[in-house]
């Protein structure tokens, strides 16, 4: 490439092998995140939404999401490398019961910061239990992402817990309620248990993690200060 200032890290990568995900680092604020370059996709969801199960089944690696639940690692952001320029990020759901209000407020602030300022973040996978779709936390995450023009793909998790008809009708209902944001928001059913919905998820991840449109943007070195 002949672009001024271009380097190897700015060449659009190919789709990664999700089974090669490896724990990289944890961070509790933006300033502790790895360098803000390349392509990153974050997973968010309330506690118990099925995020660990989804990440495990995507990466075929039970250790990864368990890493995020290890005491001391339950920080705001857990980074996993896929390739040199591609990462997954686990945003631990709130286990509100034992978290003091002040901690919760600080997490909230840092989450918002991350979603709105992280340049390498290409999209947000929002995991929502199909039986309790779009609770306040989910709406908040969605609002922040939309405020940053960030694409969001919603997984309605544990789809196996509902019969096909009710699952489908929840899907259509959520999709229809988000129609005003259809350019940025997509929704699917997912079951880690039954291994359904993987292909659809992977095709979204692949699209975001290989998005070369960012290379046309003369942007934007972030200074990561938060
Ligand atoms: P996290 O807190 O969001 O990481 O949620 P986990 O992945 O730990 O899942 C919470 C609970 O939901 C666990 O008991 C899982 O076994 C269960 N679970 C997760 N995914 C599925 C699924 O696809 N189907 C069913 N039936 N249960 C699930």
C-alpha cells in the first residue's frame, strides 16, 4: 500500500479461526487496554445471559470464558487475540448482587467510554436471554452503541428453552421493535446447548473483523486516555 503512514497492521485481514482465540489481558479502564489498532468485536450481556457459553462454543475453548470469571479477572474488559490484528473482547455482565453502587457506577462509566471511544471496535454482540429480551442493561448498551454509530448484533440466547413458535415470534418482535435502527442492528436466535445459530454469528463476526472500509478512513490514532 502506498498510503502515507500506512503499515502492515492496516491491511485488511482475512477471517480468523475462532478456535485460535487466546487470552491476552484484562483491563478495568480504557487506558489499560491493548493498543487501539486493528479489528475488535466485543461481547456484552447481563450476568447469566449465556455469554460464557456462547464464547466457549464459538472458540471451542472452555478455558477462555472461564478465564473471565476467575476472581480477580472479573474486570471490565477481557481481551482475547485471534490474530495479530483481530481480537474478541468479553465485557463481563454485571453480577449486581455483590457489587457496591460506586463500583457499578464506575463500571458503567468505563463501559460507555469503551463503547464510544474505542477506535478498533467494529461491532458489539449483545447477548440477551430469549425469555427476557431487552432489559434496561441491554437497552443501555444498545443506546451507547447506537450513539457511537456502532453496529450491534443481538443474540437471543438459550433459544432451546422455548418451542420453535414462541422463539420465532420473540425474534420477530425484537426485530420489529428495532426496525428504526435496522441499518445498525440485527437479531438472531442462538443456542450454545444445541449449537444453533453459529453460522449466522460467524458470518457477522467475519464481516466486522475483515471490514476494510476503515482503511479508507484517514483516521485516527487514539490516545487511549480515559
Ligand atoms: P454468562 O453469565 O452470561 O457467562 O452465562 P453462562 O454462559 O455462564 O450461562 C448461564 C447459565 O445458562 C448456565 O447455567 C448455562 O449452562 C446456561 N446456558 C447458557 N447457554 C445456554 C443454552 O444455549 N441453552 C440452555 N438451555 N442453557 C444455556
